[in-house]
């Protein structure tokens, strides 16, 4: 209403907006929450490479103190690779209206790009992280046992889990696109440039070894096949149980915690026992499919937020333990910082959805809480 048309003595609420100051966040955690509220993509970038690299101690935070330029270089390379990959796969999931089966296929394609085309660990027997799995199960130039375990890891922990957690933290953005136009082109360019940089770097580091054009061509064809399959796969390919969750949050946490050791130790144990490499190769794949499909099928379609959080924390817990154990030999004391962040994030995410569930059961909360909502701010600021 224009002021010249307003009756005398009548004021609008908007007239007082300038008088009432906006609430300012108090405390470091609350300020971080408010910042991430306006930058959801940044939160996604914190999850990956945060989960696969820094929580597992594959990349060391200690370099931040001992060699800051190297730390920044590794961080930029990790963000450019993992971050671009997870953003693009999430965009595909949203734009193509696909489910988790497509996400996992795209995650495998990402794993082949990173570990095969860029870093060559799928092929080179003497690659530093591969160990004895570079020889055990090596056939036709491929470290098959190492490959299956690593592709499962990247599909679940590097791609699927960050997208899953993003949906829990930002439920209002769960089905919304985050990048388009120039931003989308920038993300694609970052992935291409980062992959090229790593390819050149690894070429010099592993010289005179070279996987050869045939293996790289095979990798490219595998990536293309997986992407096309993910695009054509029906969005409802994986079915979950209609209604309430079948399992308690504790059971989801335990089942989630089984995935990492189930797919990590099979290869090493089989190699030590001199069992045929076919056994751990098939076992890793079968266990991963069984655990993930059982959990998804039991998740239910309503009142399942606590179960989702519990499953996520269960998936993360073994990685944190592995990171601590691995850091003992690496002299990486700053892993404690990552573990504290993991514990704080898990605790607050649980409290957010546990509080919402209680309110929802009493009929006082009918909508999902957003990341910036008062419920989460209350939980985080305490």
C-alpha cells in the first residue's frame, strides 16, 4: 500500500522492519551454520574429500603445519576431483530423476576415472597404496581385487554418502539443482583440468610404467557404459519398504558399520590365505550389494529420518577408526581434529532429527526442518 493512499494512523508491519535488527549468530558454531546456510555447495565440498581422504587419513592434515603449500596443492586437487564428481553426479540424479541405483553406477564410473585414468592404481602393481593387492588378483594388466574394493568404496563413500548426508542436512534442497549454466560448465571444466593435471603428474611419478592406450580406452568405454546405464535405469529400480522402517536406528548403524570392513578385509585375508582371487572379488561385490539393498529395502518411506542418520553414522564410524589406526604409523596427530568434527557433526545431526521426530509424533512439527531452521540452530548452538 502506498503511503499517500494509507489512512491516517495506519502503519504496515514492513514499516518497522528496519527498526528490528536481524538476529546475529552467537558462537563459532552458529556462525559456521549461518555461513553454510547460504553456501550449501560448500557444505557438499566439505563432505568430499573430507570423508574419503581426511577421515581415513589418506590425505594428512599434518601437512597443513609441516608443508602448507603442499597441503593446499593436495586440497585443491582433491576438491577439484571429488567435489566436481559429486556435484555432477548429484545434478544427474536430480535432473534425470533417478534413484540410488543410478547414483552407485555413476559412482563406479567416477572411481574408474579417478583411480584408473588419473591415478593408475587400478593397473600399476607397484602403486604406493595398493600393496600386495597389486600382485594378488593381477590379470590382463588390472589389479582386479583392489579394483572391486576401491570402486565400491568410491561409489558409496566418495559419492553416495555425501549426497545422502546433504539431503539430511538440507532437506529443502534434496530434489533441487545446485548448478546450471556457467556454474555447471565451470564444474565440468574443473573435473577435466584436475584429471589432466593428475594424469600428467602420475605419468612422471610412475615413469617408465604406462598402462597403455588399450587399458585407458577400456576404462573410457567402461565409464561411458556405466553413465549410459545409469541414464537408462528406471528411477524406481531399487524399491524400499512402504510405511515405517523395518529396523531400529541401532540396527541400521550396525549394518552400516559392517560395509567398510566387509569390503576392505576380504582381499587382504584371501591374499594371506592364498585363496583364489575370484573369491574375494565376488565376495566383495556380493556383500556390498546385500548390505546396501537390505538397508535400503528396510528403510521405509515415512518417519525414517533417525534411521537414515544412524545408517550414515554407521557407515562413517569404521572410516574414522581406520583413520586413527593408519595415523599411528604416519605420525598424523591432526587426525584428531577430523574425528572431533565427525563426532560433533554426527551428534548434532542425530539431535536434529531426533528432536524433529519427537515433535512430529506429538503433532507439533509437520514439516521437515531446514538447515537454517530454528530447530537445527538450537541444536548446533548449544
